[in-house]
C-alpha cells in the first residue's frame, strides 16, 4: 500500500492569510516526504476560498523546488477548463522542473459555480436538465482531451475532434517520463472507469461521506472495468478519504465535528444557491445542517477513517485487502494546522509502520 497526501487548501474566513496557507501546505508536504509518502496531490478550483488553488501546476512547481523525492500530483486538473495543447505543455514543463516526479490527475469538475464562470458555451445549456447536461458535456470533453494530451506528449499529433481542432503539434517541452507521466482519472460511474482503463490511465476514487459499502462498490466498478478491457494492463487504483488520527476520545470527537462542518460547506457550495462575497460563501446555518443528517459527526466517525492509530490501521488493512494500491489522506476537513500536523505525524509514526514492516 502506497500513501499520499491530498491538499484541499481551504479557507473559511480571513483570519488566516493566503501566505500562511502556502507555508502550511509546504510544511505538511515536507512532513509527508520525510514520512516516506509516495505522493502529494494538489487540487484545482477557481474563485473559491473553499479551495485556494487556481492552478495545481503552479502549486506543484513551487513544491518541486522545496522537495526532492515525493511525487507531485495534480489532484485534479479540471478537463473542460483546458485546451489540450496548453495542458500538454504544462505537463511537460512540470515534469522537467520536478525531474520526472509528476503524476497527472484529471477530472471533469463538479461545481456549477465554476462551470458558470469558466465552462465554454455554458449559457447554451438550458432547462430543468441543465446541471446534468453540463456535467455530461464536461465528461465528454475530458474523454476527448485525455487521449489528445497523451498523443501531444508523444509528439507530432494533429486533432480533429468535436471540441478541439488543431494541425500537427508537439508538446514543448517534452516530459522526462516516457512516453508521458502517469495519468489518473477521477472516476465514479462505470463508464468513466472503463474509459480510464482503456486509455492506460490509473483511477482515483473517493466515497466522500459514504462508508464501507461505497468503498467496496467503487472497487467493484474498477474490477469490472479491468474485465471489460482484458488486453490492457491492470492500472493502479487510489482511494481518497477524509482521515483523522488522534490519541484521545475528545480529540476524535472534535475532529469528527470539524469533518461534519466541512461536508456542510461542501454541500452548500455544490448546491450553488447561497450568496458568495469575495470568494467566501455565507456561513453554514442550522437549516443547512438539517438538510444533510448523513453528515452528522457520529456518522462520519463510522464512515470515514477517523480514530486511534489502531482503528485507522484496521480500516486501511481492509481497503488493502479489497485491492486498493494507494491510500490518500484528505487532511484539511475544516481543521486547523495544529490538528492537521498532529494527525499526519501520528499517521506517519503509528500507522505507516504497520504497512512496511
């Protein structure tokens, strides 16, 4: 089992500066590197203080200069916001900057807030099915973009597709890793799993707030996709979960409550109906909490990877037995830096040795 760290880079008010967030991101990444983690992942979202990361490539370029061994992953680049030539060039450049340590995660995106502001031809989608139609179109763009980017990184490729057309082009610079860095697709539905396997991509999955049955179900989809593509080598599959390791019951209760608050904010952003001022969404209300009883701290304590080192080890051993190759810690979860750094330290000192000895 490989381990990695996923950075949400979240901010809920202006009590913490963006510079401090950058310093904390760097320190947590260095902790993960010293602890033997395989990768660090940084996401991409726009105009949202909920995820202060408008460019995963820029964030990882900075971290490339601060680190030496840990791999650097886009977790994830949002496909419909990129032209294939631009993405291929940024992949090549960052792979060179990091001396061949780049992994490329790609997704279709999730927030209607971002689609409204950045998605091509967003205004052409109308009617009651608008959200579903936008998501479908974003997914189709991702499926056209990924093979085009792969071919651009190999070189001398012309494209005549539904969404992009361009004459023979080669990504500049070309990546150190040949033919291109490992590519990952964030997948939930079976068709995306199958697409990823068919195109030689690894797969990232997250059960979000759901529990063991969702974790097992996502693995079933992955295995089915592998069976549908028998000529392709089995790719790697990564499980991303909100994780909090603590020593006392009081700490666990506090961490579970923070995680609950995170999910209520996540749902509020996803609904895309609340006022947003200077990148901050209005605070979560009791009405918001009533909409999502599944986010209760007691439920998250059961469904997420929350508990003592022994409890966390037992859960991850179960995921390993299911066939997951990598476990990625979603560390932020409305927690302060002291909570995050202590949890990560406990994970490194108490959990990781159970998988290496």
